[in-house]
C-alpha cells in the first residue's frame, strides 16, 4: 500500500460515524479511528458535579429498578441525598461503599460485584462526562454498551461479513449448498473485568483527561474494585490452605500434564 495514502480519502471505512459520516461499510472492515488525536480535556469536574448532571445520573441509575426497595428509600429524600453526594465529591470526602458480590447463572456462571445505589449514581454522572469523549475513538465494530449499537447491530454486521465472504451465497459450504464456507473466531478474555490492569487503564484515560479531580474520582472507584479483588484473593488463599496435600498434588500434576501436552504440539 502506498505510504502516502491520504487517510481522508480511504472511502470512509473507519467505523465511527458519530458526526464524521463514517459508516465503516465501504470496504467491510474497520480501521483505527482517525479521531484519536492528542486533544485533551480539562475543567470537567464542575460539569460532573452539577445539579443537572446528577439529576440525569439518578434517572439512569434507577431505570428498570424503580420498584427496588433501595431506590424507593433513596427517593424518599431525593434532593438531600443528591446534594449530599455532590457535596462529598466537591470536598473530596467521597468514599464508595463496599461492593456486594453474588453469583449469577444466565446460563453461564458469573461472579457479579454490585455497587451501592448511591455509587451507581456517581458512576453514571462520570460516564455522562467521559462517554462522549471516548466514544469518538472506538472502532466501528465495537458494539457492547454503546448508543445505537448492541447485539442486533452486531448480528447485522456479522451477516454483512458472512455475505461478503460467501459472495452473497455463491460460495457453497463443505457438505451442502445450505452452508456458508468461511471461518468465524469466537474468543473471550477470561475474567477480564476482574483482572484488567488499572494502571494501564489510567494511563489511557490520562492521555485525554487532564482534570486531576476527574482522575481522583476514577481512582476512588477503581480502588473500591481493587479492594474487592484483594478480598477475593484472600478468600482463595484461605481455600488453598484447607486443601488436602493429595488434592494439591493431583491438581499440580494435571497442570503439568496439560502444559507438557501443549509444548509437544
């Protein structure tokens, strides 16, 4: 490819079409967003703790949960509760409450750590400020937790790639004409949210956000999750301490067998 190729003339194949007229469909691929530049943002904190932003954050946090007891309780003294939260953030005295951890099966078994309702309001208030900034740099083919995206859009995009690889069905499958010949990679990062490196995450955020108070709040929130991770590691250590020696030996032997099998491939 010509190294002098003008990125502005690349047929709008980059995926982010929020205000940039990029639908990511010209070549059926998604490139790195051209909108990721060194533009930085300062003085965001006053907007974050504004009354309007917290009213919006409260409405988002309660969505689909208005019948929950904790929402009803918070609503009984709504104005004072929101004002108290804003004051805590304003004077840097805010501290998140400990997370509530439970197991969910949907059908995959997941360990969920749930924040207190007041803390979820703070999360929404923060996202209201950061989302418009970072959404611009996401590639087109990122569909989770984004406006105008979601599972249906992802399926429609997959169908487009499917038709492209099969030349609109002209390439038959391996066994019969009702199949589509091609490959699809399904992958997952195990325990991503539990193991993501917070220092790297903060480094990425600092590239765009130069408001020290916003960074302080993000570190507060991440610190709460880090304390939960440490509690989980402590519980795991306690569990290992009560394992019988034979069980430990068997587990280590199995791990060694798997490792040697992979090496021999």
